[in-house]
C-alpha cells in the first residue's frame, strides 16, 4: 500500500517528497483562536497538514477544498490542521478571517515547523496516517485536485 | 430414493470428524503464531526501552547531567500557556502547552522539560512563564535561581502554585539536593 502511494506521488510528475514514509515531526503551535495544538494529540486520526501563506494565490482554494473533505470525512476520522508560514501574524489572521474553515489555523512565523517538514512550495498538502507516518504529499493545487485528495484520504481512512 | 438421501448423510457423518480434526491444528497454529508475535512485540518494547536508557546515559552522563522538571499545584489563578527556559543566559527550550498537557499537570503530572549537560561550577537558570492570570488577562512572570553544579546529576524543579492569601500564582525554582 505504501509503495503504491509512493509510486502515485512519483507519477504525479513532481519530485518525490523526501519525508514520504517517515514519521511526521511532532510540533506544538498556537492557533489563531489562541489555543495551542499538538500534532501528537491527533494520533489515531488521519491528519491533513495544509501549509499556506497569505500571499499565495492557490492557498485559499486549497484550504476550502480541505474544509470540504473534513466536512465529509470528519466523522470517519479525518482532521485537518492549516499551518501558516507568514512572518506577519496579523496578515495571516486577516486572511484566516476572510477564509473561514472548519479546522484550526496554526501560526508558524518562525517557520520551525515548515523547516522540519521541508516545505519548498506553497500551497503544500501532506497526509499523515493514523500511526503518524507521512503518506502523501501535494505541492500545488488545481481545480481538479479535489478528486485526487479524496482518493488518498479514503485509502488512509480505510486502513 | 431412500439410498440417495442417506448417502449424503453418511458422507457427512464420515467426513465431519475428519474436517473438525483438520481445523483444530490450524486454530492451534494461529494461536501459537499470535503468541509468538506478542512475545516479539514485548521483546521489541523492552529492547527499545533499554536502548533509550543507554542513549540517555551516553548523551547525558551522570557527572554533567542537569534535568529540569515542571509541576503545577492547583492552578486557580494561572492557566499555563508556555514556559521558556534559559540557562546561563542562553535559551535551552521553550514549550507551548496544549489544554490536555496543562490538565495533565494539574492532575499531578510532572514533566521533564529539559535534559542537558552542564560543567561543574556556578550557573543561573531563568524560567519565563506566560499564560492567563487571575482575571483571565495575559500574565507573564519570571523566576530565577543561582545554583552550583557539582559532580553528579543536578535536578531542578519549576513549581507553579497558588498563593491563596494574595490570590496570585506563585512561581519558584527548587533545587533537588
């Protein structure tokens, strides 16, 4: 199954994401709501990690696509965490307010988490399986990406 | 017709015990395999624990080791958000607390916040606590302690407690002699 996902990632045309198949680095970040959230506390659920910036054109669309997936599959064990990498926290908060989603928006102004996850493009979406392993990565967003996201999510939820 | 009906019945009677006898070893094999897997898992966990202890002993030998723990008592006047720890004016760790972590501390949990090495001599530790104060406002306080590191491990405890008389939280650093 892992090999299939790795091959799918390679087949998508992008250079394979280097952390595929490895344990997702744990982190704690402050959310725009003021609460601190830790990735390890979501163990047992499939987690979508969406890295975004307020100057990124496709990020808003991707965040909305992820929100739709969480609405559909949330009860089956899917959750999402959006990680903002802006230097300016106020700009990130404004963007988050303008794009309300049904999952937490985390702030990473020091980019420690972005560095740990080797984020090299925005938007970037990662799927972490129930045991905490990074299983899938997407480095861009297109209108037809939703179908691919849904397929990958369902594979991991079925495990 | 009578013979046709009795033949399957006879076959069932003859073959039944054979089939049952064939299933039994399979079930036993599966049980034995399960037990073997469980035993391997237990061994792997024990090995992992031993390796962790060995790694810790190598990275933080007893004569230079310094460990800092955090505990909370009551917490009516302070909701913990983060702790920043500085040793000899150098930040060594900063921890953000999730509501679950803070709750675990309030239930009596003790967190090992930092484990590192220090040479023998005089040192200073500074802890900066942030969170919500008695009236829900942002609250930030510091605590410091000068201590002497001798040969042997040094254990320090950051303790957050409520000072009922002043209705304020209290922050202290204790040296476990």
